C-alpha cells in the first residue's frame, strides 16, 4: 500500500512538472492539483489510521496444567509385553 501511495505521489509530481515546463500550469490547473493533493494527504491518513488507532490483543499465558492438557497422550502398550 505504501509503495502504491508513493508511486501515486510520484506520478502527480511528474505530471505537474511536465505541465509547468510546458507552460500550461495556469491558476485553475494549480487549483485542481491542490484538490488532488488534499485528497492524497487524506488518503494517506486513512491508510495509516487503522493501525495507529487499534491495538493488538495481548496473549495471556495459560496455566501450565491447561497448556499441557492437550499434549498428554496415553501410552498404549501391547498386551503380550
């Protein structure tokens, strides 16, 4: 997700540079790029916000008896031994 976000910023900056060098960067075009940049900043916040706000549950250690309960197996001995 971060690579895609950085790539989108790179594309927007490249298009802005091409328009500037071509002499087409007028005030309405700058306003459009401002709206796009505004949206990109909030898209970045939305991409980061869930991991920053949520917390991961901490695993509580189980008592030894409960942890070993599933691991215990009965040993089967042959009848003729």
